[in-house]
C-alpha cells in the first residue's frame, strides 16, 4: 500500500498556482524596489559621520531587524485598517488586481520595513568600504557632502554591495511566503489550499518549491547581470 | 554643545543606553497616542495570560519556554548536520561535494514556511510511499526537524566560509610536518575555523530564535501562537502584539549585542 | 543517498509504525489523543483561564471515560485536522468537521453528532438578503473548511478571502476589511448574539452540514467503540444535557441510536 502520486491535481489547480505566483511576484517586485530605497536612505544615515544621524538611523535598523517579520505583519494587519488610513491604496489594489487590499499592503509594508533594515546595514558596510581619501579629495574639489555622496561614493558602493544585496532580495522573496498567514493568496498559500482540497500536499509542495527556485534563480541571474554592467571600466572588478 | 553630549555618551556607556531607552519609549508613546489612543493594557496583563504566554497551557510546555527549547534544539542539531555538509561542500572530491551542493542550495532556495510544510505534511506521505509505515510526528518534533534542516544549510555555508578563510599555507605546513589530511583538519584547521565562525553562529541563532514564530502555522503553542490565541479571545491586537514585539526585540537585541562583544574578543584573540 | 537514509534513521527515533488495532493501542496507552478547535466557540475554544472547553471537548471527555482512558487535547484547525488524524498525531478529531464523501477517502467518520448548515454573518448595516447578493463582495472563509467551496458554488462571482482562524475573520469583519464571514450557522448565530447588535445573520442556512468525528481509516473496532459511546450519551441523557449547556436549546435532531 504505497502512496499513489497524482500529478494531475497540478493541472486542475493551475489557476490557483499561477495566481499565487503572480501575487508572489507582485509582493517581491514592489518589496525589492521600496526596501532598496528605504535601505539606501537608512544606510547612508548609518554611515554618516554625524553621531546623531547615525544614532537615529540605528534606532530604525535595530528595531525592525530584531522583531520577527510575522509579528510585524500581524501587528500592522490586525491593528490598522490601511485602506482607511491611506485611501489611495484601494485604487492601487484594483490596478494590481488584489482581492484583499489590506492584507496585501500590510504584508508589503512589513516586508519593506524589515528588509529595509537589513539593506541599511549592507549599504552602510558598502559605503564604509570606500577609501576615505575619496571623500576628502571630492570635498577639496569644492563638492558639498550631498554631492560627494550622490555622485562619487554611492555609485561605487552600489557595485560593491550587489552580492549581499542580492542575498537580501532573495530573502525578501522567500519571506513573502509569510504573507499567507494574514490571508494573502500567494504561492505558499496555494500549496496549502491544494492540500486542503485534494490531500495532495506532496505534489503541490514539489511544484511550488520548483517555482520558488525559479524565482530565486532568475533574480540572482539579473543581479549578476547588473553587477557586470556596473563593473565595466573598473580596474579590479 | 551636541559635540559635548556625544563625547559624554562615548565615555559613559550606561547613561547612553538609558538615554536610548528613554528616547525610544517617548517615540513609541507618541506613536501610540496618535495611532491608538485608547489602550486596554490592563485587560491583557493578567497573571493567567502572562503564565500562558511564557509557559504555555498548564500541564504542558509552551510559550516562551517552548520557543527557547525549539531554538536551542534546532541550533544544536543543525550545528552537527551543517558541519558535515559544510565540510562536504568544501571538499574537492566530486562525489562528496555535489550532493552537498544540492542539499544546501535546495534548502537555501526554499522559504522556511515551505520547509515546515514539507516536514509536517509530506514526510508521512514519504514514509508511506517508501517505507510502508505511517510516520507519526508531533507538531513540535516536526518543527524542530524543519528548523534543523533549514538552518543546517546556512550553517554549512558558514562552515565552508570558515574553512576557506584559513590560509592555504597552513595545509601545506601541516603536510610538510607529516600530518595526514584528517589530522590536519581535526587538530589544526577546524579549531581555528570554528573560533572564527562563532559570531556567524550566534547571529544564525538569533535569526532562528525569531523564526520559531513560524511554528505557529502547524499548531505549536510557542510564544507567538500563545499570543494569537489570547488575541483571538480578547481582540486587543495593539496591546498584545506590541508586547510580543517588545519581548522578541529585547531578547534578540541583547543576543546580538552579546555576539558583537564576542566578535571583538575573538578578534583580539586571533590578532594577539 | 546515504545521507537520506541517515536522515530517516534519525527520524526513526520519532516514528512509530501503524498498529493493527487502534482501540487496543489507545486502551493500553491509557490516553486518547483528541484534536479540537481552539478558536470556534461553542464547539472548542480557550477560556480566560487558558483551559480548552466546548461541546466537542465535553463529548470527547465522555467518550474517553467510556473507553476507560484519559483524554489529551491538541489544537487543530480546519486545515490540519485531517492530516493529523491520517498521520496518527491524534486518534480522533472532534473539530466541528463536516462529514463529506471527499473527506471519507483519507479518513473515516463516526456517526453524525451535530447537524448544521452554512450561513452568513455580516455587520448590522448590511442590506444583503441571501448569498446571491454577495457577487463581487469580499467574504471571509477559513482555509481548509467546506465554506469556501460551498459559497463559490452558489455564488461564483464572490471574492473569497481566506483566513487561518475564525477570530481573524471576525476582526477583519469588524474593521470593514471584508463584507461578511461565511461558516456554519451555529457559529454565526453565537457571534451575532454575543456581538451586542454589531453583527447579524443573513438569510437561512443554505447547505447541510452533518458533523462527524474523524478517525483513522479502517479502524473498525475503534470507530465502533466511539460510535457506541456517542449513542450511550444520547441514551443516558448526557448528550441532551451538553447540548443545552452549550447551545441553550433542546437538540433539533439527535444522533441516530441503534437498537442493542
């Protein structure tokens, strides 16, 4: 009496899987974009010579890094009704074809805040690895602090941080699975839904794992391309 | 004047931390007054609730205690399993290296939630198919297995990086002194490598500690699930989850500060 | 391959193989492992003292006494109750589970011990009269329960929002994130009653939901023992007493009692 594998459930439920994949991609893409923006701002703050700016940036980083992501998601989702606080979210939700605006944006916000904190540390390390001489040289040429950061330091730092940044982006893609606990119908949710209806959890889990591997490989691939592009013209790339 | 305050804090660490705590508490209080003016903390902070949160149901192990048990057992087991795979991954022998690569990359590409799902729902199926026995795993054990498998892949990478960081010269020196490969490994390379890896291990433990909250999905009544059970009865999400966040933060933050101190000590030792 | 084998040897410490007779196992163990819901009053929920109580819990306690063993309760959700019975983590699932033919394939069911129907719970300002009015609206259901499928069958254009636990659905309903919650009538009526006018039940029950307790497939002796115990509860009046205690009325229909 073995276990009869029934791979046809995957075809029966392909809509659920495809919708789940699309939702995961939406969460991941928006999450990556905004956590990178926030992470860069925070990271520049953390690397600042000003004690107080660095301190306040570290408040953000330490708070959001040390609280589990699922706790952040629950806190945001169950305490606040985001669509009432930010009315424009409803139109975005319609634009992105999201059934449950509140759950999606709560999960997205938590993902952004959480990953942004980690990216902040990555960016800080990247900026700190640029030789100090460059700051001084640029300033002696008459640039103020913002110009130095924006034109000289940050672009170089971006190239250096691409490997750890990629790793944070991959973490974000994997962490998007937590959105299922507050009801977002993404990939991991699809696995459990198929299992609940057909008791074919093994087949569903196999398909979804393959999809996640596909997502992470594609992202790594693109980040590699970006790294190569940024490394053109750099001597010891 | 700001510069003076800054210097003062650099010299007096304790007052610095008091200052930090006061600022953060003030910021949180301002946030609370804007976002959620009427708090009902007293309804939540009863002795029964606290006992349930920290110790679980009377007569069972649960709550924060179970969180620690999950984290500690998993890090302990994954230390061994991860080391095996890490050394295998580092090895140059293809037959050993390739399965290790598959194991590590597969687990690192899968979300922890999926690994938990695999272990809880798929292993009984697996054992039925191949061993014709109905495997019976309790949620807690399934959680430990899932955490161990997942963490061992990351530990394997830490171990590989640690061994890689030992200068090649040591291998050659040992060989010239007549050590065999395994002797070199056990007596020379590994002790140095593991000492270097300690900070990475501690940070992995902190991450695992936070991830225990995911055991919630298969019904393990650890700290987070206990909180959601109370919330299901009282519907006080702001009070309950902010308390939960505070507890996790305090523990995780202290552990990472401790790891920083450890890192500094190790660096001093290695550069002595 | 060797590592896989080693892994399973380690797992072997935690594995037990299926026995020939669950009833003998339970009685020699002296413990009946029961899965109940922790979030579904009045069938199973956690009270302020942290104790698990409810109609299902009391029935299990009676059955355990009849079998001569002690009951031990574990939490299950609509999603986990069947896998946990299948894998032997629990011996019996008394978790407001509807006896469906599809579910009878992986596990077996006892006789039906409660008769309900699916209904809809909405806020008091809802103008809908029945499930037909929910096309395009967001209705909360629990993942793994029959409610999602049933609703989609009678109202295909509904937007289902899946929750893991009932209180999460209630919170979402309270805050306007969803327009209604759909599950069995008893739960909806209880919530409406306790909500001080905030919620109300919409329409009449539109499905037939007979509850059965879930037990492992092909364990006739165990299933018989549980069935006989349930029928004893009806014979000696305990069932009616518990029904009155948890639902406040006389039973609308009794579980069938076979002549001895």
